C-alpha cells in the first residue's frame, strides 16, 4: 500500500511592502556642563561646546535654542555675530537666548562687567535648552572670576602739628590707605614733595 503524496500548490505571489516612518519630535533635549569656565575680572571669555554639551536624539543640534532662566549677577552674555543683513558686530549687547550653533561657532561670550568698587570671585546663571517643543531641565552654569589689580587705592592724609625739634610717628591715624583689590596688594608710599629743609635763625648782633 502506498501513501498518497501531497500535491504541490502553485507558488503564491510575493510583494514588496514599503513602510515610511515619519519622525515625531517626542524626545526632550538634554544639556550638561563640562569644563570649568573662568574669566579675568573685567574681561570676557567664550562659552564653547566643551563648557556646555547639548544632545537631542530627534532634533539636529543647529535647531536647538538656549534660554537664560536667570541672568548672571556680575556680567552678561553676548553674541558677537552680526544681526542678519548687518555687518556690525553685536559685541557689548546683552542677550537672553541664543542657538546652540552659535556656541559651536564660537560666537557666545560671558562678559564680566561689574567689578568697580567690588571684587567678585564667582558668578553663575541658570539656563535650559529647547527644540521648539520640549525643554530640558534648568542647568546652573558656574563661573570663576580671576581677580586683577584694577582698583585705584584710596588715600587720606591728616594734617599734624609738631613742635620744633620734636618728632611724630606717621601711623594710621595720620596716613590711611585702602585698596579693594583681592588678594590684598602691598601699598607703597612715595614722597612726591619733601618738606622744606630746616632753617636756622641766628640772632642779630
């Protein structure tokens, strides 16, 4: 007895099915700080990608925008890139937002502007980054300010009365000087015009 062999069915047609997936902006960008940022007192320094690192899995970096949540206390942020259609740099103009592409291109500076009659050694500001739909958490950015010798010493001298032939010590009650620079400098007094030489009066014969 022989078993019946199954009959072969004709091959079914094969179709290529193409699926198009449209991207959806569903991920939140992230912003982290990197290298320590420092600036000289009264100067400026660029904020680069080594200081602020951004990432977004579904948005290209040049479309990300950073915004200040709270500005720095002893300075400001500037974008030196000229405005569209203009050639003049925007140096010296405080801004509240800028693109991450400006960071990559080296156009963003922190300017340490408030230092007269004060000696700030640190500053900070708070910012976030957005892709136009989602915003990152607020990130603090810390700044170290390197002090410089920029303050003019203040000097007060009081008049004194000395009897002929006597001597008086010039202490802080007579000469008083103040320098606000940090760290403290050694103050050196210089005599610009010395007192007139002592004159001897002889009685007439």
